[in-house]
């Protein structure tokens, strides 16, 4: 058994360094997984872009319809006037007024929820549109063809006169950049450490 204190000190320091390296490795892996999550989510958003647009349009039409109903079909003033003319009682008219008010409140709540959904979708669409600004025209077209319209890399390569591999690599890099625009600097841990390093 070696009682050399220098050996044990070096061994202890080596274990400490190993633990530090393992922890750093875990952090790097977690950051990589988190980054990949943002990148994967960006791809999903791109695939659903046209669906988001149609959903926003449908919500706008539904909101307009609800507001028209609210303005024309839920006027409780006539029922209130009728109830006011009653000498006493008037339970049926009162119930009618209460029911009309309840319907009106329900429609107002539906409109509020739909407007919130529409605002959220529009914010996401705006971010995706902004993200396209970090790519050049050719790469933007390839992204649209692949994610939004379902073209294969072979079909895109023929349309753009580049190899499938070149198209794939260009789009992959562009999607990484787009994820930062959509989700912020947290989607790019390497870049974050570069900017905020002291």
C-alpha cells in the first residue's frame, strides 16, 4: 500500500476533475437536447404554417359571425321594457331577460377566447415570417417546398439545380438560425455563451 501523500492528493484531485468533467458533459448534453427541442419545434411549426394561416382565417370569420349575432340577435331591451310594464310578478319575462343576458355573456366569453387564440396564432406566424428573413431567397424556397408543401429532397434538388445533400445541409443550418429568431437566444446555447461570456 502506497502511503505517499502526493499520490493520494493527485488521486483525489483527479476524481474531483473527473466529477467536474462529467457534470460539464451532462450540462452540454442537456443544452444539446434542449437546443434540439427548439429546432424540432421549429420544424413542426414550419410544417403547420399553412394550417396556422387557415386557422387564423377561420377564427376571424367566426369572430365576425359571433359579433354580428351579439349585435342583432341578443338585444334584451325589448324584454326589459315588457317586464317594466308588468304591474306585478312577470316571472316569465324575467326569466327571458335572464336567459338573454346569459346567452349574451356566453357569446362575449366565446369571442374573447377566440380573439386570444387568434392573437397567439398571429404572433407565431409573425415570428415565423421574421425567421424567414434570416435566410436567402433560394434557401427560403427550399424550406417552403420541403416543410410546407412536402417535396422530397430529390424533387427540390431538381427544382433548384443543386444536389440533394447540399439542399439538406443548407436547410438544416437555416432552420437552426430560424429557431433562434422564433424562440430567442435560449435556443442557441453556444451563441449565448459566446455573447455573455466574461
